[in-house]
C-alpha cells in the first residue's frame, strides 16, 4: 500500500513539474508586454524600461526566467507587477475572503444533493423524481451570471437590501448587526456557488443509486426479508456512495474554479476576482502563482481521493 | 422410448419458429428515445435553434443585411421590447424591418432582435467547432492510449520525437539555425533506430547504441500523464487567460475551448478501448489478420462512441455557456459583432433600467443550453443499458 | 405446502407484452425435492421470483393466479408480512454467486444479518450459529473465514455462503435458482452433494430450478418440465425418464449424449425457443414438434393423464399411447 502511495506521489510531482513548464510557456509565448512596461507610456523613459527589464529578468532566455520565477514563487519573494506587493501575501489575503464563500457553498451543495438524489432514485419515475430532474437541468443550463442577476433583482426589489460586496459600506465593525450584515452578504453568493453544484451532484447521486439498486446483491438483501429501508440505506447506499468519497477529495480545486464570475458580479474581493484582475493587467507573477496553486490543489485533491478510496472499498486493499 | 429419432427423417419444417420482428439498433434506440418527452423537446429545440442560427447568419451578414444588427440609432436608445420606432427621427432605411423593436434596443439604439439573430450563429458555431476539436483530439489520444497502451516508448523514440518536434517548433518560432540542427539530429536518431530496429534479432547492437532501445514508459502512461496535466489547469481560468492574452477573435475562442476540453472524451474512449480490447470479437478479428487500423476504426470506435456522443452534446452546451461567460467578462468576440454574451454584458450596466438587455439573451442561452442538456441526457439513458428499466 | 395455481406473469414494455409465465401450476410438498426444468427463457426463474414477490413490478405484472403457501395466498399478502416470510419460511438461492453477495460487508456480517433479521437473538448467539452454518455448508476454518469479504472467496465458496444464508432460519422451503450453473462441474458436484446432505439432515422442501437433466436425475423426487411459460409435463423423475410423454421432453432426453448412440451425430431439437412476446397459436411447441398436427395449431392443449401422477400436455402422444 505504501509503495502505491509512494509511486502516486512521485507521479504527481512529475505532473506538477510539467504543469509549471506549460503554464510558464503559455504566458510567455503570448504576444504583448506585461503591464508596466508600456513603451507607449511617456512616463517610462528608456532607462526606466531597461532597469525594469533587468529587474524582472525579462532580457534573459526563457529557461533562465523560468528558473528565477519559480525560485521566487516558492520562496515567497515574487511580487506582483501591478502593485509590487508580495504575491503570496496577496493571495493569502484574498484566500481568506474566498474561504467562507467556498465553505458555505460546498456545504449547501453536499448536504442537499444526497437526500435529493437518493430519494429520486428510490422513487424512480415519480413526480418527485421528474420534477427534481427538471429543476436540476434548469440549474445546470442557466448561465451563472444570468441567474445571479435574476436573484439580485429579486432580492433587491423585494427585500430592499444591498447585496453587493462583503459588507455594507460604512457599517461599524463590531457587534451583532455587523455579524448579521456579513452573513447576509455571504448568503446570496454562496447559494449561487452551491446551486450549480447541487444540480450536477444530485443527478450523479441518483444515477449511481439507480445503478446499484439494479445489482444482484440488492435483490438478495430483499430476498432475505430485510425491510425496505435496510435494503436501500444499508445495502444499496453503502455501495452507491463509494465513488463520492473519492469525489470528496476533488472539491479542493473548486476553491479557485467557479468563483471568478460570482466574485465579479458581487464585487467580492476573493481569489477569483484577483485572478481576473491579474489577467487584465497581465500581472504574470500573480497569474502563474494562481495557476501553480490550482495545480497543487488538484494534485492534492486526487491524492486524498486515492487514499479515501483505498480506505473505503474493501476490494482495493493493496 | 418412443422413436423420435425415426421421426427425424420425416419432412420436418425447417425450425418454423415464429421470429421476433427485427429492428435495427438505430430504430430500437430511436423508439426508446422518443418516449422520453423532455429529451424529444430538447431535440426539437436544437433543430429549431439550428434553423434560426442558419437563417440568422444569412439575414444579418454583410454590409447591408436584411436585419441590421450594427445600425446605431442613438436617438432610439434603450427602448423596451415591442415598442414602436419613433418615425419622425428615423431615416427610412433605419426603420426596423418588423416595424417594431421586437426585443427593444440597446444603449446604442441597435435593434436587439437583429443582434440576437446574429449572435445565434456565433453561439452555434462556437459550440460545434469547439466540441468537434475536443472530440477529435480526445478520441485520437484516448484511442491510442487504450489500444497501444502497453507498447513501450524507448529512449531513442523519445529523443527522436523531441528533436524533430522541437526542431520544427524552433524553425516556426524563428530560431532557424537551432531548429534545423535539431531536425537533422532527430532525423539521424530516427534513422539509426529504424535501421537497428529492423536488424534487432539478426545482428547484435553495437555498444552504446543499445541505450537507445531502453524502454522508458508505456504509451498509456504518456497519455494518462497528458490528461492529468491538462486536468490540473482550472478550465475557465485557463481559457480566460489564453483568450485575454491572444488577440480577440472568434476562432481563437473556439480553438482554445476545444483544446481545453478534450480530456473527458479521451478518458471515456481510453476506458472503453481498454475494456473492448479484451473482448473476444477483437481477438477474433486479430486472429483473422485484420490490420490494426481497421480494427480500431471499424470495430472499436463505433462501440466506444456512445459516451463520447453524450459528452459531446453536453460539451456543446458547456461551450455555449463558456462563450457567454467570456463575453460577459469582456473577453469574447470583439464588437461590433453581436454574441448573446456581449449583449448580456452591455446590459449589466443597465440592469434596472433596461432589464430586457439581460433577460432576452439570458433566457435564450438558458433555453438552448437546456435543450442540449436534455438531449444529451436522453441519449445517455438510451445508450446506457444499465440505466434502463429492466 | 406450496402450491402455485395458474400463475401468469407478464412483462410490458413499448406496447409489447411478454408472456413470461403463462398459466402454470405446480406444487411442492413437505420434505420433497421438486425440480423445475426448462431451457433459458422459459419462465422458470420468473415464477420463482413471483413466489417471494421479487418480480420487478414496473415492467412486470402479475396477471392472475394464486400462490398458496400453507394455505395463504402470497399474492394477497402485505409487503410487511412477505418480509417476514422471506428468508425465514421461504428462502432463495440465486444463480450468480459472484454478484449476489454485497461486496462491502464481510460474509460473517451477511449471514448474521440473515439470522438477526428474523430472530431476536444476541450478537454472540448469531455469531455462534453462523459458524455452525458455515461448517454445515462445508467452509473450512469458519472462524477466520467469517471476516473475509466476498471477493476473497472463490465462486464455489460464495455459493456455499449463499446457501448458509438461506438456511439460517431453518426455512420450510428453499428455492434454488440454478445455483450451480455459474460454477465448474467439479464444484457443481460438491454443491449437489451438499444439497443432498442438507435435505436429509433438515427435512426441508427444495424447489430446484435447472436446465440440466443430469442434476434432476441426481436429486429430484418429482419434476416439472416447462416450455415457453407453460408446464409441458409433470411426474416422478423415474416416470419421466423412463416414459417421456411430451414431445419436448422426449426431445430433451434425446439430446443427451449417450453411449448407446456412439458414433452417430448428436440430436438437437430443431428451431429455437419462442420469444415470450411472440408465441405461436395453440401449443407453443408446435413449430418444432415432430408429432404436430392441425389441431395443435388451433387450440391450446390440456393436460393428459398418462399414469398415476404423470401428466403431459399433449393429446397427440396421449392418443398414440392410449388409443391404439
């Protein structure tokens, strides 16, 4: 078992290396100069430009730049080209902002999807099943920003409360009302964050459950005289849940993923929005660092999934 | 015992059993599909959308199209849907074709209906082209990984490929001298490999050259490694990055979406090929001497296509959503061409004053994407016997 | 003890009605071993599933008949009461040992569960009884094996575990649906031996479903021959092997390779089993029957009384034997 994990780890490190190279190449092969080095801008004299280039090693060949860049990244010294602040510091700050959004959204998704999906599978073809199916498709198909705006319009016109940003401007930063205000502002974006996930996950849960319900051992359980809930929730569910335990590890990358648009709409100062701003400004250190971190999240996530799968499925005891 | 054997000699009708009426596989699947009303609705909307997009393209193309999506009428800006044009301020050729602004106008007075009409073609093509690219890459890579999976790649192969490939890229990027050198080196290594490979059994390989034949890793490891690497990139973020860095154009968007979404198809095809490879009918075909290519294309690919088909339809839906998202953030197809995404984007500044700029394209995207998703799910239920009712 | 009367089970899909079980009647008395014989697709499994209410009801539908168990009609009973009967009064062993056990629970757990579900015993009592059962069915070192998962066991061993589960609550009737079809011939032999032993020790009734006439000869007291959803012939094993009276049964026995016909080509009944949705008019065997006459295609034949307790559904052979 350790041998397998060890090999998996090495594989992941190699993958990470290739990802770092490819992302580096993508950015650097793109046409155009990074933000501050704008030859057209009169403020930058030739000297300033040259000095800038030297400082960021832009005059050296690609592989040297690669080396410098990642050295700085790992040691935490790389700075944003936009505002000269350390990249890791910026990311950390925004990360703290994105975190509650992510946690609440993921919680919403996972706690609602399972009951809905399982119930739909057990009562296949019923009104409940068909209506939840349709709702799920609706949620998957709606463009995120459209849904967001509809919700915003609805909430603002019905409840007359502000929803943009993390907190209402000018509110005092202590006490109960502050907390409520924060929670309220968190609610809408989290719901949006979780909504799409519920649609996808509950469908998946339903399909898994259906597949398992058709298996022979479920029939055996019934033939033994077990009552219906034991058959469904003990025998079928335990098997149906296996793939989801592994999906659990894959939530991790979602931290970066789906939030760009939501954070943009709600002006939420999180990682997604920072990534967007960095792209606009061609702030290469930030972009590459975010990419790198995302890759790490994916690899760690899959590693955790592998581990969990080994723990949970007795057939895979290596 | 009764002499049944004796009866055998008598004129006995050949079998004479009632035969089940035969249905082709397609007919059977179509029949099942038809029963799923939601999926049928999806299919019909898809066909309608296709027709609309095609007519839209024809009617809004060129400098003086029938429906003009680019005509600016500042005096008519932000008019609600179904409003009549103000005839006094308009020149005769500026009057909208239908006599009213069916979907209203935007902040530059452009007719939203015409723009939606034009945008439908963009959405359609982005979806189809992007997914086609993804499917071609995915099926190709997945197929190779699944079929040739256990073949090993030797050091020599790797060296030759890297040299040749790198050399070509080098030449394209401008470093001609280095590039040509690499290509020559790569060709040399390849020649050595082929020569020595042919005579492998017959003559011993000279010292030093045998390292070229050292097996590094299998094709399967290469392919899955490639898939894993691509999966590490957060997809929307990557697309956004590339699209932002490249000059804005519809082709770039299509290609980028295609290049970043082939992994699903590849995984499906690889998995199917791996299991198909073990099946008896493939062994039979090989034993009969059927060539590799024929086995792959004639026997294995048709069997592996169903999950790919399902993921392709859903992929079109996702591609349309992605394009809308990109346009919304400002990175989509450049103006003045209309896409549903950029109509939505221009609408966000007028969310409360002109909500139709948000609702019309939003609903349109919703309906089309929903149709594709329903169609895809219907396909999935039909093609996957495990999900059918027994 | 168990008697099935005129049971009909149909399957509906796409406007096509598949008459899997088309009016069959059979019975199993206390302590006897009855074999239900027939080829794949003749409806024998479906009729067994119907006894325990295990026929999936959306595509399937029970269209008539009665299943009397100790006087009560199982088809009328509430689900809750059926649950008490399943596994306790009547238990079933399925065909595929590879997939019939839940892969994520140990076999010990699964057998214990069979006991605990129906009897109010404590964990250690159930544990003890499980070990006993596993020993009875021939599993070596049951104490350790109990902690194994199904995938750690061979096919034959899994089937033994299934048998142990079926016997856990000392049922009156055990239904075995082709339990050895998926196993090697040598294992098959061992399992049959096991069944014979258990039958003697426990005096339970056994309804054994199979398509293998050799097995029937080994263990059955009486047998029913099924074809296309109907009973073609019924009688003692000796009677039928000695004097097969339905043309189908004759064909089946003729198809057995035997030394007496050494050197001659093997016989097989021409044609194929009809699709349950498209059965011929009249006697379902008529397209393949060497004795077929016009009347066979017209009306559905009744059971004819050939000997004491030996019936066959063919008036033609009946006339041939009794007539002249």
